[in-house]
C-alpha cells in the first residue's frame, strides 16, 4: 500500500515521498525497508534517528526522521489503526460445527460461527456475526450480542447478558458464583445462593482466565468500553465504569463501584463496599481499603496520594541508617543528662 493512501486513511500529515510502498507495521527497532513504524516515547529518540523504516508515525513537533513521516497529534492511536489495516483478523467462516451441541430452542443469528465442542444451552440467544471458538460453554438463557468473539474454553454461565462487540479471551468465566457464605452457630458455613444478574455492556474486552462473579441480589455490571486484562477477579455485585482499565491480577471485592475511566494497574487490590471515583489512577500493587474521591492518583498500602507515597518510599530505604542515628542520639542525650545531673550543686537539690 502506498504511503499517501495510509496517510489519508489515518488522517495524518504526510511529510516525504507518498509513493513509498509499505508492506507491514512493526516496532521502531525492528523496522526495515518497506515497514511503517511509530515514535511516541522520547526514550526511543536514538532509535528514531537510526531507523531504517520506510516511514514513521510521530507528533507534529517531534524530531525529524531519516525517512518519510506521518505527523499526527496521536501517534500511538494512528499506529493502532495502521495495524488494523495490515493485520486483519482471520475469523472462521460462518456455520455451526457438527461436533457442537446446540439446544433446540437456542436462537442463533445470521453469520454466526460456532466451532467444535461448543455447548449452547436452552433459550440462549447469539447475535449476528458472533464468533465462538472451540470448547466454549454458554449456559441456559444467556444473551450474546452482535459481532462478539468468544475464544476457546470461555464459560458463560446461565442468564448472563453480553452486549455487542464484546471480546472474551481464552478461559474467562462470566457469571461464576460469588463468594457468599453465612456462619452457623456451630461454626460451619451455609452457602448463600448466587443467582442474580451479570451484565457485560457493549465494546468490553475481558482477558484470559478472568472471572466475573454473579451476586445473590442486584447485579454485577461491566459498563461500556471497559477493558479488563488477564487473571482479574471481579467479585459479586461489583460495577466497573465506562472505559475503565483493569490490568493483570487486579482483585475487586464485593459490592464495590469502580468509576468511569478509572485505571487500576497490575495487582491492585480493592476492598469491598467502596467507591473509586471517576478518573482515579492506582499504581501497581496498590491496596485500597477505603473509598477514593474522583481524579485521585494513589499508591501503596494503605493507598495514599502518589506524591506522598513517593516521598515515603524515599524514606523507607534510609530507615536502618535513621534508626542507628536515633539510637546514637539517645545514647548521647542520656550521657549529657547524666553529666548535667552530676554537675549540679547539692544545695540546689
């Protein structure tokens, strides 16, 4: 594809030869002749000056590259769109594999692809153009919207509602039982039935081996555009806001509300019955035991303002030396007090 065609499609300003042929999109250090790459991080300035790529996507005020350039205010977004142009997903052809088991009263929309060993339960509904890979289990009464992609070994339990254009990666479980038990007088536990709703809204992506639990009452809901990474635990009754980002190994306890556009980095833990305000960011391994106001940036455990945490972290490394200094000062103070006491006139006592 010619570079000027790519520039037009990406709405970038072309700086250089528009007749250059581009065959693939790749990283700046791996790029060679015929490749399109991108520059969005100043750490790679030296790589930009040395790149052998045919063209590079970069900002309007970024340094010159030794090749043709596509200038834009959002180079990483343009790079993602370029990847879509060159790496179209190889989706299976529509149809139902004869090795699958589809309930007689299930509703299968047009152009749906269902791979082998898929089970679709009674009264389930699957929207047009959805792709279901092998070994997926879809429970009774499940509703799945149009153009979803369910990868291998996904389990969608009974009555879960999934919107349109949802992607669920391998091994994820939607609608598993919430962790609810009540203690009896004899010390044993009775299971609280977890039978309420799980709703996944449009344009959500759910990572591999992530689990989203159903509650006893109310609902668990993941709102439109949220993106959830691998190995995330969303407990019963949790609400995930629009366009929230949850990185790998995040754990959210029951009945907590995560606001819109919240970012929880890897291994963040959030206690139950809290509210995390819109636009909040929690850095990796943060533990959040209390509600957080909107647009906060928190770190550490218990979570505090990121700037305070950075200052505290700098002190942590010096604690052994500070402890030694304090002990020495206490010893000197004791010696000074003893000397002063010995020098006092006995008549003053």
